[in-house]
C-alpha cells in the first residue's frame, strides 16, 4: 500500500511539472500590429469582440465604411457586431443599441454618432468601463478612448477652397451664388462642414444664398432641391451632401442650358464618383471611407492588445475632379458595387 501511494505521488508531481512548462512567447512587431497582420488570439487569450453602431446603412458612404470594417475584422480574426439606428433622427434607438453592445459584452464600442452633442453623457459614462471610439462623425465630448474620422470642418473647407481657387482669376464682380445642402442640422458633421465652407469663402466673391438642412434621404433631398431651384433661378452652384448631388444631375438637366448650376459634393459616393466620370458633377471630396473603416478596427484592436492608442487618426482627404479621377485608388474609398451590408463577423 505504501509503495502504491509513493508511486501515485510521483506521478502527480510529474504531471504538475509538465503542465507548468511555459510556451515560447511569440515575437510581434509594431509593424505587424499597425498593418493588422496578427490575429487577436496570437496575442491574448481573451476573445476580442467589437460592437459598432452606425447612424444608418442607407447610402453608399456608410456601406463603404461597413465594407472596410468587416474586411479588417476578418483580417484581424476578431468578432464584430454591427447595429444601425435607421437615421440621424433616431437618438433613442442608438442609445438602446449602445446598451445592446454592453449586454453583448463587447470589449470596445465604435460609435458613428447620430448627434453631435446629445450622446455626450452616455458615451462618457460607458467609457468608464468599456472603451468608446468615435467613428467617422464628430462628437462634442472628449471623454472617450479614441477617434477615427476626418474633420468635417475640413471637408467643407476644401470644397470652398476649391471654388475660391477656381474663381480667383475671374473678372466677374458680381457674386458667385451657391446653394448649400449639408445634411441633417445636428448630425453627420453638417454644422462643422458649414463652418468650414464659410471660413474658406469668407474673403471671396462666393456667396451662400441658402442653407438647406435635411436628412440624407432621397425624398427629403429631392424636396429641398426642387424648392431651391424653384425659388432661386440664378444659382451658379449646388453643393453639399452626396444624395443631393446624385439627384441634382437629372434636375439640372431639365433646366435651360444658361440656368444649369454646376454640382459639387463635400463627400464621395458611388453615384457621385460616376457623376464626376461622366462630367455631370464638378468635384467631390473623398475621406477614403473603406480605409477609414479599416483604420477604426485597427485602432480598437491595437488598444485592446497593447493598452496603447493613437487617440486621433484619420485618412487624407482627397479632392476629386475630372482631371485626377483616373488616378484615384477607388478601392480605398468605395465598397464593391455588389457589396451588401454585413452585420456580423465571427472570429476565426
């Protein structure tokens, strides 16, 4: 019996020793982290789950963001859940969806905010226990972990700067008249882009005749566009959101040649891209939405893996017109034409 007990103790001791042998630590470079070539599982045993809330998935802008994010989630081998509020007017819906992300036990939440200010308190509160990253749209609070998104002030400024340069040599003394359609009044960067536009044209002969706020939906933008063209018969430029710019192509075509305003968009969509190629739209800015989506995933994952974060990041804003559109790497801006929204990516 004693011999049996001794043998049993020796066996248990050997098993304990074998289980305590540490596995070799894998060496991972900063470059691998930044390029997203290392999956979460190779760095941490914790399962990385990200949750993203969007204002909507009704247009190609957010569809392109969605494509970039889901592709990068697959690349990083992490789990991603996507929720969309259905429009910028749905603040309560987005607040509920942030709660859904918490109950889902997301490690971090990426918020494409429907409102510049009204989410502040909730986001600051959640950020105390779950990292919050602003996605695309600017928000008023700094009580978050990080942001991925361009300055919408700069998007408006670059459009205005383009027009100022275009007319700086003109001898025409009368004002160049512009109708501005920035989008919803308190969401989507509308106020910021308007301020940027106004700053850019401040000392020029370009005059904003009217500012038309409204949701970036076809019915709303069509109504605003029709009313504006009916009220203002001598507009030189229609500028603003991509939905308006796409619809303006047909509306402008119905006007007499001498009354046809030129069309500009302060951001890019598939329809605007085609419009520039067909010489129907004069210019647009691209904040490289696909790339932006990829950067947002990397920002959150890198933070969860390393504890370090670049708090503010954004791709370069590219001004596109007929002269340079052939040189644009469209894959960094626009999702494939047959891409459908993806709401869930499972870890590999």
